[in-house]
């Protein structure tokens, strides 16, 4: 069994939630607005575009690109124009251009061949863009945008200066990997954001009908804003690339764009993108050099001798939270989304490390208890862990809380004889993870906490898997964006929890005592100890008598 599947075993009784649960509108829109503002300040966007008004004024282009005006939707049998949203883009004659389009289902390709070609990447008129999207009907739940081609969804996401589209843009940037690769998306944004100086030949690798190339030389404020927004989305995409996605191919593609920007005299834009790229490369170098992921034993740090009783329960809870937090903040959102789709641990290294930490902690707790020879020592340790759980709950650390709970409620420990007061106290803590009504108690507790908080990611992974398997990727040949909205909604709370950090001082004595929880028994060994303490079909009185002797 994989490490992630073992992590999710706590939710074996997962029941399907109501779909409406994932259609709610996230309440954290202001966080995304602040994030965009901060990113603009970090990369100096205001400076990068401050000189755009000084460009030599030229005659403005028509309201819509000529190519678009000529390709109005064909008329139906009754002579009236068809719904523009029914028109789909089809691959062009140039094979290089067609290879860069978003992948479509066979039905979409077949229907597209019957329509005239419209380069949706070149559209800038908001009403025209909206006419090509599938929108929700009045009274329906969910997002306003229900679907569309990959290209028109991308173009709509570049309307970043519309305040009513903040959440749509975030949903697109969070979930686009489920229907187009980062490399292909960067190519499309490259097409739509590369300025060309009048008279300078264009590189044939890129689509000449690009938004930025068409309109950057003009002084029209709207068209300059379109170019700026498109470039900002490109920077956002690069900024949010997972480190495992930072391949040589993508780096080469991005550096080619920086080179073109320099050649076209767009030095400020080139500087912004170059800083963006170097920041990601530096992150990858730091990850390779970091030793925090290595076990303490591998770094020559010996476990501290002593027992759990040497430390206060609240201090142990704080250090457990500190270790969880260090791993939780490293998880990149796409890792979680992609695991639910592909279940490939290699593409989710930080998520895998986080869940492995949970599993090791849980088995470490079981082992400490089961290795005690006397019943009273086992009881004392179990009560100690219950106290630690109490403090973990105050810290909003549901991950360590449930790691310990899964240990105390595991079959080899649960089957042993415990004082009635101890058993009843543990049962109260188990109500948090009651599976009735799709874990209503835990969901309610999570919705009420004030960050910082470390959630149990098992439920997020289960919810994402449920949405992925229960909804088609395409509907009528168009990307099913309702599915992506649900995925975005599930990930929204995790993203917000990652923004708020704990202020906890490291206690090396306790951390060294944990020793990365590497010293623990396997499941089979735990069962052997459990059966040795209490053989099957042996009465409590006989077991107690044997232990006293």
C-alpha cells in the first residue's frame, strides 16, 4: 500500500457528500486580491508598465480583430445566427499551431471540423469572450462559467482587472493542469504576451495573431491593459509552478521569451520575467541543499534518552505542531490536485513527505504504548497522549491530533483492557472523526477555526477523488469548468491555512526525543505484542493475574 493510501485509511467509511457542498462561493476573495497586489509589488509591475503611455501614438485598430469580424457564427436552417458559444476553434493548417492547442475530446474535434476557424486566443472584447463560454442557467448552483474550450477559458482568465472575475481567475490558475500542461499553457500565454516592434519579423514558432503583438504599439488604454493582464497571468503561472514541473524544457521556453522581450526593447518586462524565473530556480536549489527532509539519525543526531513523561503535554503538542507546520507549508497546491487525479507520489513529493510523517508518528505512538510491559504504564502513557491531543486541538493541529487518535483507536491497542474512565475519555475524542453525514463534525470544527491551522489532508484528498471520479472532464466537447470549480473550492481552505504561520520556538530536546518517529514497530509486530498481552478468548481476570506475576 502506498504511503498516501495508508494516510487516508482513517477515512475508510467515507460517504459521498452532497455536490452542493463544493459549489459554495469561497469567502476568501480578499486573500487572493492581496496576493495579486503583493505579487505586483514584488515584481515591480507598476514600474514595468509605467512607460507604456509614452509609446508613439498610432492609428487605433478596429474594435475587434478583422479576422474575428469576418468569422461570425454561421446561420442555422431558419436563417438566424447560431449561438456563438457553439462555435469551436479547430486546428489551423500549420501543424505547429495545432499542436499548441488544448487537447480536446474526439467529439469536440469532430464538431470543430464543421465550423470556420476562429482564433480564440486573439479575442479581447469581453462580450465576445462571454458569448463563447457556457454559462449557468438562472437558479443553478455553482460558478457562472460552466464550460468552454481551453483557449477561451484561458482568455477569460486574463481579464484579471475585472473585480468580479477574481475567483474565476484563481480557479483557473489552480486547476488548469487537469486539462492542459503547464508547458502548453506557457506557450499559449507566450503567444499572447510577446510584443513585436513594428517592422521586426516575428519568430515563426509563435502564433502571429497574438493579443500583445497586435496591440502593444498603440496608445489605446484598454488594449495596453489587455497586454499587461496577459503578461501578469504568465508571471502568475511561472510563480506557481511546482518545483518538479520546473523542467529544462520549460526553463528554455521561458528564457527564449526573456530574450525576445529584450530584443523588442521591453527591458522592464524582461526584468520582471527573469526575476520570476530566477526565484523559482533558487527555490529548487535550496530544496536540493536542504537537510530538513533527512532523518535526524542520518545527520548524526542521536535520539535523546528519557521518556515522554519528562516533558509537559503542551510543550510536546507545540513541537508536534512545529514539525507538522514545516512540512505543511512546503506542500504545493497542484501536488494535492494531481494526486487525486493520477495518484503518482513522484509528482507530489512534499505531500508524500507530509503523509509519511503522519504515518510514522502514528506508529511511533502505538509502539511506545505497546512496548510497556506493565498495564499501568500503558494506561499512564495513553492518558498522556490524550492530554497532548487536548492541547493539539487548542492549536488547531488536526493532523497530529488525528495521527495520535488513529494510534489510540487502532485495533491492537483498542482490544486491550483499559479503565472505564480512560475508554470513555478516548471515545469523546473519537467523535471528531465520526463518519456520519460525511464527517460533519470534523467539517464543522474546521470551518469554525481561526488560522493558523493544520488540517487533516486525508479528507481533502478523498473529496478531490470523489469529484474527479464523479464528474466528466468534458461536456459536449468543452472543458467542464463546474468540475474545476468544485476542485478549487475544496483546495481553497487549505490554501488559506497555508497563509497563516505559527509562532512556536523550537525545543531541540523534544525534537531529538522524537527522532523523526523513525523508531517504531510494524503492524505485525504490534499485533504480536497485543496478543501476547491479551491472548484471544482469555478473560480479563486471568490476564490481570498473569501480568501481576
